[in-house]
C-alpha cells in the first residue's frame, strides 16, 4: 500500500471519528433539551389579595378600566364613580338580563323578556335602543354583548346562529353556522365571542368562523377578558390562560362568592357586601 493510500485511509478514519463525535454531541444536546423541556412545566396560576372595598348593591356587575364599579339593585343599573353615582332604569323593559362593560363609553344592557338592547354612555344616558321585535328583519335574541364599532354580538334563537349585528344599519355583518346545542352563556370582546354549551366552550371570531372548543365541567359559569377565562363549577375554580388548550385548576379559598369579574389580571370577587380585588399571577408559566 502506497504512502498516498495510507494518508487517504488515515484522513477517512479521522473524518469518521470527527463525524461520530459530532453526531454524539448532537444526540446528547437533543436529549439534554428533551429532558429539560419535560422537566419545565407551567407553574400553577395563583392569586394574591390587593384590596377590599365595601359594596352595598344587590348584584355586582364589574369594574371598568377607570376603576369605576357597577351593580344592580331593584332592577336599576348603577355606576359608582368615586363619590358620584349614576343610574339607569326602565321598568317597562322588565328584568335586566345582562350588562356588558367592554366599552365603558358604550355599555350594553340586554332585556331578554322585551327582546331589547339599550346602549348607554359613560353617565348612563341612553344613546341607542334596538328592539329586535320591531325591526324589519325580526329575530328572537337570547344573548347580547358588545362588539366592535357600532355592532353587538347576538344569539339568534330562531335560526340558532351567533350574529355580529350592526345596530346603526340594522344589518348582520357576519354569522356562524347553526349551532345545534343549547347556549348557556355568552361572553365576548371586540374580535372574539365565547359560547358556553353543555360541557364545552366554543370560540368564534368576528367573521363567524369556528376557532376551537374547550372541555368544561357541568354547571360551569365563567367571565372573560382578552380571551383569558376564569370559571367555576360550584366551589371549584379554573383558569384558561390565553392561547392554552385546556382549563387549569385555580385555588380560591373564599366561599359564598356571589359574583365575580375579570379585568386584565385583576379578579374581583363579591362576598358579603365587599369586593375583594385579587391579582391574578400568570407570568410564571
């Protein structure tokens, strides 16, 4: 065997050793990363008490981004702005079914028995009223909440569809396919709407497209803010972090929580004429 052949063989052996070591290092790096990713799990969400505020209305509705409190007593809707108090009532509309505070300059009130939505300004003056019984395209509405621009999310019971309805033009902007399940609760933001059904939450966008479904326990109720959800089933509490696929348990020691509300990462609990504001800690995921 010539000197050139020996050199060639030695080069191949060296290259083989280097390549083998390189592959071993790659393999080791892969296993290290895999083990590390397995060991890193999302830390459980926690809450910490920030403050406790007296609240003497029968029902707690929520708190806006300006730290104004809202509630209901004797079917009258109130806004508490420091020492100031504003109110709205129309007993001819019957029971106030729901209130949406997404836009505190255009608050959405829904009166299911009269098939009517009332839009209020920040001093609870009426600025718009939509009676779905009297409009040209009559529809029975079972849920209503705030949408983007001059629109509201409504659930059309007649055709079992979620609709984004422009109350200025009185036209449907978009709608979903028929939903063949009973709707228990509806919560929305400007771009998305959550529908609670039996043992599941479905998410739709403003184009009427189905996004995803989340499994939930029976007797579930929830609040939503920016697609982050806090919910409960009896005395068991859950959180759905934004863009996560499933509910996680949330430890809340207080019992007899009458109403609750979520605004950014502030969780408000109404207990015995006090509003407890908790900081929701999710940054350690």
